[in-house]
């Protein structure tokens, strides 16, 4: 079975400061990892993914994530936070041993609050 | 390209009724997945359809069902609604089954 843990319910950061949203995962095979963001009353927006290759993945809106296989982590980062980044962030995993089936397992979400 | 669309956006139903939700994927996407989002349980996978076949199913009772049409549009149906079915139902599509999924805005279902 696959699972995702987001240990922080909320992360608070001042605008202009770097931010990190943590994610750890568990899968039986090699992981496909994703980050999504959700704004109020909206669906999920895709930010970035890790499939294979370089451990540092760059995505939309200046976000990036670092894959660490030994720590089974995939933390989301941004060098300089904006107030408009305030939203709910979800980490998700898919076990690539499931072939092309699309079941994503999501973490519980981390609310990011960026203040002036 | 137009994004994933879901209809209706909001729905209010009474316990015991049934409901059908619709999802139109991004053009060219053949995989459609459905998720339920609630404050208590978070995001949970319902099922996935690919080329009109259910390929994956989550841990939900048989009251939850779905189908996919030849144009990749998908519907999900919930029969005998319960109060606990109140949730945001999200549809997602992907070009290949294993790629990133793109989500629609969701249907907010309220059961009274």
C-alpha cells in the first residue's frame, strides 16, 4: 500500500522569506511524486512532479521540490514566498509498479499562510 | 486547451435520493479519475476509467458507481444518498494513465 505524510497542518512564513512544505511517502515500488495546490472553492492545480532523473524538480510559479530517496521525502520549496502563495498544498504519490493506472494517494494537506 | 469541466458545480439533495455528476476531460485525455474530498477524510480515490473501462477502484461502497463514454466524458452516480456523502467531488484527467492529472473545479454535493 502507498501512503503520504504531511507532518505540518499549517506553515507560516513572511513574504520574501523562503518556504518549505514537508512530505514523506511510502510505496512498494519506485515512486511517482506530485505536488498540487488548492485555492478556496477551486479544484487542485498541478505544480510539479518527480518521475525519474534529477532530484531537484522545478515547477510552476517558482516552486521546486527535492526528491530524497534515502529519506523517502519530497519537500516543496520556494526561495521567496508571496502573499498570493497562501493556499492548501497537497503532496501525492503513485506507485509505478501499478503500471499506467492512475490512482493517486494524497497527504492530508498543509495550509501555507504567507504574511506581509 | 479547455480544462476539465464538471457539472453541476453545486447540488443539494435529500437523504435516500440518487445523484449523477458529470465530467468532461481535457481534449485528448483518455483517463478520468474521481476523488472525494471531505474535511474529515481528506482526498480519497473513488475510481478510474480508461477507454470506457474501470481500471481501478477505491474503497467505497457499491452505491458509488461510474462510467465513461466513447468520447472520454465520464459520469459518477451515487445512489441512496447518506449525510456522509456530502463532499466536494473532483474529477481529474490525464493523457496517459500514469501521467500527472489535471483536476476540474469540483461538484459540491450537500445531502440534507
